[in-house]
C-alpha cells in the first residue's frame, strides 16, 4: 500500500511539477504590508489602531487568505517638515511590501505616489487632496472621499443659504491650496465666489494668526471657511473668539478636520467647544450597520491595547479598517489567480557609469499590476459602507453629514450626497434605490443656531468699520431734471431717483457710507452706457439714476429690482378730428365695407338658389328675380325681409347670416356713436410700423438707449435719427414736422414722455409701449448691496413710499388726461370679423353642395335612359346634358299628388304627334314617374 502511494506521488510530481511548485509558492506564510502615518496626530493614532484591529480580524478569519498571515510595518513620518518626511518615507520604501496604507499627508502622498508607480506597489491612501489622481498615479488608490466632493458639499451649503461671497482661510501647503482650488471651482459653478483667500504657514506663530484674523474682520464677507489641520484650526477659533468674531453676523464653516477631531477626542476642553458655538462642519457619512456597531463596541479595548486609549473612533478609522480588508480580499483573489509575491531590483536606480545611487535596496513588485487590478475590482460591504471603486478609481456614493456645533455636542442638520448633489434631511443610503431627483426645490436642512445664539440666518456680509466710502456715479442731467440732477446752489444731487435710493438705504439693517459723484457736464444728458461701463471698471462702486435695464447692460453689471416700469413709446403731434358729412362711413375700413357688401350679395344669391325651385316668392322674370335677390339681401340688415324661406337649407343659412348681421350692426352702431359723441384725435403715425416704413426723421433723447434700439432692433437707418436734448426741442421739432427740418415723431421712454406731455398738450402718444423695461441701480457683478437694495425697493413699493416719491417729483398737470393719449384708429377692421364671415361662408358652401347633390340625384333618377345610339360628338352631348340639368333645376318643383290621381291619369289617351301644335313640339319632354306625368315647364 505504501509503495502504491509513493508511486502515485512520484507520477504526479513527474507529470505536474509546475502546479505543485505554484501551489506551494502562491500562499506564503507571511505577507508584509506597510503603513506611513503621523502617529502623534489624532488621525494617525486612530489609523494605527484601526490597522491593528483589521489585521486581528483578518488573521483570525479562516475564510480568507487560507492560513497566510498579514503583517504590517509602520513608519512614523513628519508631515510638518516636508524634506524630513520625504526622507523617512523613501527609507521605508526599501522594505519589500505588497501595499502601503497611507500616508495621511498630501505632501508625502505626492512624493510616495511617484515611488509607488515605479515600484508597482499599490498605495492605499486616505489623503483627500483632489489633485492626487489615479490618472497621473495609477498605483494611487484613494480609500476615502476626495476633497472635490467635500468642497462640493461646502459649496452646496453656501448656495443653500444664498451667500454669494466667502472668505477662505487655509494652510499654505498642498492640502490647503488644492482644497481651496476645488472649493473655488464648486462655488463658481453655483455663481458664488471666494472674495478673499487668506493663507498662513503651518507653523505660524500666535501673533501671526491674530494679525491675519484682524485683517479678515475688516473684509466684506462674513462667511469664513477654514481648511487646515486640527491644531491650527483650534488656534484660529480660540483667537477669533477673543476678537469677538464668533458672534452675531458671522458664519464659520470648517472642513472635515474639525469633525474628525471632535469624534476622536474624548476629552475636548469645555472652553474649546463652547468657543465654537454655531460653527458648521462636515463629516464623511458612514451608514449604520452591525459591523460598524461591532467595531465601535470593541474600540475602547483596542485603543488601550495599542497605546492610544485617549482616542475614540472617527471616520478615518472606518476607512483605514476597510482599506486593510480591501488589501486582504484582493490578496486572496490574487493568490486564487496564481499570483506570486516576488521582487526584482530596479535597474534604472543605477547611474550611467554603473555606480549605485544608494537606493538599490528598492525593488519592484513583479506582479504589482495584477495585484492592483484585484484591488480595483473588490466589491464588499465594510464598516464604512459599500467598498467599490468607479472608473476614476474613486469610492462610489460619496456623501457627507452637515453638522452644527451646539452646546457641548454636535447635531446633524442634514446630508449631502454626490448621488443627487443636493442637501437633504433624508439618509443618503435611502436615496440610492430611487432615481436621482436633482431639483433644487427638494433641498432642505434643519434649523441652525448660528454664532451669537440666534436662529436668524446671517446676512453673510457687512460693511466693515474701516470700509471705504462708496463712490456712486449719478447722471448730471440737462433735461427732465425732476428725475436726477445737480443742484447748482447747494451742489447736492436731487431728484426722484435720489429719493428712491436714500429711502431704500434707510431700510437696510446696517449703515452705508457713500458719496455722490456727478457724471456729465450738465450741459447735455450723459451717455448711460458709459456710466454703467465705469461701474464695471470699478471707477464707481455703483451707479444710480434713471438707468434703463437693457440686455446689453445686464451682461456686464447687476441691477436692482426696477423701481419704475418703463418702455419706449412714440410721441407725435395730433389734431382734433372734425366730423364731416361722411362720418357715417368711418366706423368701417374700406376693406370691411367691401367684404360686408359682398357677403350681402353672396347670401342673397345662395338663398335664391335654395328657394327658387320651391318658393314662388323667388320666381318670376329674370328682372324680378334680380330685384328679389338685392331686396332680400339688404333688407336683412334691418331684419325687414318679407320673403319666407321654405327649405331647411335656406333657413339654416339665413339664421347664421342674421347672427352675423346682428354683430356687425351692433359694432357699427357703437363705433359711430363714439365717433359722433367723443372728441377724437388723429395723427399721421399709428404705430411702430409707420416709423419703419417711412423715410422721415425720427427724434430721440440724447444719451438714451432708444437710438441703439431703433438701429439694431428696428433696422432704422442712423441717418434718419435726430438727437434732441430738451422738452423744448421736442416740441419745436414736432411742430416743424419732417418737411421743415423737424421730425415726424419722437421715440422715448414713457416716464420722460408723461412729464413732457404734462406741459405740451397738442402732442400725444401714438399706440402703446413697444418695449417693456424698467429703471434700476447698477452694481458690479455679485454685489451683496444690490441684493439687499432690491429687497428694500420691494418694501418701498409695498408700503406705498415709492408711489409717494413718484407723486412728489413726477405729478403731472392737467394735460395728461384723455387729450395726450392717442390710441390706434377706432375704425373696425376686417381682422375683427373674419371669423364670422368664415362661418357664414362655410355654411353657404355646404348648403349649396348639399342642395346640388340632392338635385343631381333627383335628375339622374327622373331622366329617361337614351334608347338610341347618338352620333353627336361628346362635347355636344355634355352641353345638352348640362342644359337639361340646369333646366331641371330651374323648373318649379310640382306639388305632391295622391296615388289615385296618378293612376287615373295613366289611362288617359295620348295625342298623336301629328295633331300637336308647334308650341307643343317645342316644349320639353315630360318624364313619366310611377304612371304620373310631371310637367317640366309648368
């Protein structure tokens, strides 16, 4: 038996030597992984405990690695000193490890990523720097969400509370700079921006931080985002509290460094957390699970075991724990796929002369690419949630908790998920099973107690105490000074627009220091496009006055809510319309008169056709029938027609026509009454089309956008446009007219026109406004004062103050009643009645079609068939048939007779042809129907 067994073993070794060797070599007893951490930091300490906890669980689990023991070699690095940290990391890379957990520092991670690529060792890093990418560094595997998602969550909070500008305070290293760059991109996508970026050194002194915060307090933005490490961040909050910057009006948002510190430290000093009341921070979201609860429950004993008893479990611990499990699962799959652990010296680490660079101890992991592919293919549920990588090498479904510090603890006020990229109070894992709803209307957060112990949302900005005085450009007008101008006596700016601005500022909850700077010489109206451009170029901090909000201006500047509605109108000279002896023709246009008369005749003819065969009142000589048609048609105008209609089709057409006549008659009566009783105004210009079709000059106000509008939008030649500078020039040019060097009309904005017409009463507005605009105050892009002033202007409108200011400056005289407003012609046009005529016309056509269809059917039924073959050509036969049909239609329809009478007549003798007179021979053939003779002549 033993001999047989030995023979079988020998035969197996002879046939499959490679398989046995591979099996023995594929599963080594010990596999080493590395870890680069800053062990004296909160994150480093938590990560070290999490690594050991994961290794304990992996090595005690018989279902994974099949007896292979996973060991870790830890290296403590210095993140503050970049050079020393780099040297320490490179020294560690001399050891043969299949993967590295860490580093946590972005600076070290950038350096080690180059080395990991060269040595083909996967780097399982939880450095959140967004610039670390698997595209540049294929062996860099990020095992927690990137700063790109963290900054998206911060930007979503800023946008949710409608803050437009923020101040960013950050540590001046790769981690800080790259994080703020990602924040800037996310804020820009939401039309927000970082107004000030304030960087400080990682080893900055307390006095330097204090000086920096003083400068921040003098900035406009009161929304401050802090992106730094925990030690520096805590110093900043302590100093800000001393400067009273943690009080009312301020908003502080800390990135995940603060939540990681609060979660991991069991003994945060009371004064520290009380000094951060109302601060918002974010934390990577970890779903609830049994595995998470199990790790939390045994964390206390683990932290004591590995000499970090003062640290509690934070989100970094969950991600690091799952990182080790990711390596273990990938390694198990690697071994199952015949993977081997072997290392080869890198020949490129020697110089051209063959001398060593003292890095020859570094070696390449021969099957590192295969192991990396196994890592990127893992898919399991860990303590941090679903561990799976997308095509970009990032963990799927990144999400964050939005946290508010209140009392001695924290409160979750909502969540942000990359799945919807919105804020919500619903757990992110509950959203993954539903289609993403990206509507902004679904965003919601719970209420927050802000710094200063207030529930009212901070405005987010303020004028600092040392803020400069605002330079506000104001047009110095030459005409229409009621709107805005410079008082030559006092030198101050006065007018309707000035009062609106001052009253709106009075409603703001903060003081604004400003001074008015006149724009223009005062001898002519300034050009408003230049004024707005000076605001864009920061020569003025704002511009107020009668500034029209146009599309081109809104492209470069922001405007407040309009404080007065306006639009372009046409002003033309008018004269009283004198009623003459032909006034009764004026209610209808010529086209309307013609169509109405035509329809009277058409309806008369249609009724005659429908009634002629059966109604004696529509028969007789041709002269009598024509007179009947005309009499019947026009007598319907007064509903005085005496002829009765007998056919159903005729009655239907007549009912519809009488309804049309009723409408036309009522409209005519109303229009004629208006013409004869109300004073009418007339003008040669009826509307904008008359301006476009004419070649006469058109006036416009100097500095107005009307010139550009008429040239670009209405395609009116610039040579036709004449600039006018005052109401007196308006009146003079309209009086002269185009033939004497004046203008046919003036195009200007309605507020100016109303003021002008209050003095000059023989001029009127022709038509209605052909643009819809408003006047507003101009500010640079993203100005917070613009938003608040818009709210104040709405308040002025609601409380009636805006109307009071309007009445004070723009109350017009007695000429503004009905005499200055010329509405378009009062004549009734065909366009108003074409629907009625269409209905009547369709009814007439249908009635005729039905009637002739019935007649044709009767004709074909009563016409006797041709018994002999005719030698006449086809055209002659057609003409003869048509004549016979028309003769049939023209004949009077005989009355219906009794059947007995018909039978008696069938027995009467017939008269021979030879006995008929010439008159009888010429009469048409009388067809026989059911034995009765039908007289076709009658």
